[in-house]
């Protein structure tokens, strides 16, 4: 018999950690510090998170959570349920737990937020979400700029080809390398607090996107304070004014040391994007990083000049899924790819 109730971290944190290890063996163990940062330190004056558990014989076999990220949808500010941490114990999959837990959680969330958002990449979880009323809005492909092939080919029997492939990669990089633009300066900061002029820049950026995450100072400080994570911030200035900014983190992706662009913003200066990507590439090469990767929609990829700067679309796609709980906002507003600029920063990943 499956029972569903609110998750109580005071008594069940160890059960959560054990379930996480079972559900995501490729990730490894999550620490209590990481859990508390994600679900109990988000800077919302009313509530940090919503957590639900599924139980069989008092054993935690399923978990579902949402964080009330603040968005501006059109002209209206609202909390949105960013669903994350959804998991089911491997021994109990296929028993309807995911469906019952999802129904219970989203019905309860409808009392607090008008819609929920999620970013699944595993195809196996999509049917379960659709079964409880979620809809796929659009794809969020992973785009990559490969700098070296060594780690890729080391995983195959073709490792001996890496010197030859690297020559072609170098040639491709030369062909897509854009001339340095004059009048720009580059700063690389270890903390978001060190980016001068950030608030004014983000305020200007807000005017360029219809549906947008409200990147307040409190949010950014929280988002980039993730335990056991280090970030780099690439700031591009023209005449001392901040015109482009990227937040990056080094991680292993596809078995390759990768610099992930978690967020990228540009205000009325697309030429600065070429300077930004060149500075990220230069930093990566100097630090033994073999690939640069980011996640965004195809619309944003064109807008932010990924292809002309040597990025290619990979076969891997996240999907934006939405459950319109109250229909306060019309589907055409929420499901139009042109209205959004979504990246890893909108999720809990990285």
C-alpha cells in the first residue's frame, strides 16, 4: 500500500540520502549540506521549497520537490514551481508510485503557484510526467565546442586517432575564430559579488526577454553558493560598461573535462558575444579543458551566436516541460519558445 505525505527532513534526511544514491548511482552520494542548500536556503520570504514523499511500509520509495523560483511572465511577477529531485527507488519502479506522487504533489502545488516547470533529459521519465498532465513545451539541446579529442577517443578503440582529429579541430577552430573586436575588455571573476555594475546590467537584460527568471542579487548569490562547486564569471565591457556576462563551472560531461556555460546574458551588443566566447575558449585551453558546453533552446542558440562561434548541436536534449496548474497564464504564453531564454541557471543542475 502506497502512502503519500509531506516529506519531513528533520526525521527523514538519511532516508532521502539513501534513496538518492539508489536512484542516481551515476551522481554518487549527496551530502546533507548540498540538500540543505537546495531545499532549505532558497531566498524566498514565504517558503524555501515543497517536498513530498511516497512510502511503502514506512520506507521512503519516492520523492518529489519544487522550489518557488521567481519569474516575470509578460508583465506579471509570480512564483513558479521549479520541480527537481524527482526520484523512485529502483526496486519499486513500474508500480504507479511516480504517477501517484506526481498527482499529489502538483495538486498541492496548485494552491501556491500557477504552473510548474521541469527539465528532464532521461526519456524514460517523460511518459510518467505526461500521464499526470505535464506537456512538453520545447527542446533545450546541449551545444558543444570541442577543443581536443583525447578524452573522447580514450573511451574507444580509436584513441590512436586523437592527434589527427586534434589537427582537424584546430583547423575548424581557426575557420570559426572571429577577429578580435576592438574597444572591449575582459574580466574573469571568482565570485558574482566581484562583477561591478551587475545590478544595472541585469535590470537592462530583463527588458530583452518576455518570460524571464528574476535574477535578483539574492538569487544569484544563492545560486552560485552551491556547496562543493566553484564558478567563474566572464564579464565583457565596452567603454567600462558591462555588456555581456557568462557564468561557468568546470564539470565532467560525457567523460570529458568540460567548462559548462550555466548562464549567459547580453544587452544590446552582439559583437561582445564573440569576445566572450573567445575569452572562454582561451581560459579553457589554458586550464586543460577539452570541451565547452551549454544548454539552451535553438532560438536562443541563434540569438546568442553559438554556431558562428564553433558550437555544434549534440544528440542530447533536455526538454522544458510545463504543467499549467491554474491557467492563470495562457498556454500560448508559456509554450512559445520565442518568449524564453532558459539555461542551466533556471534549473538546479550544476
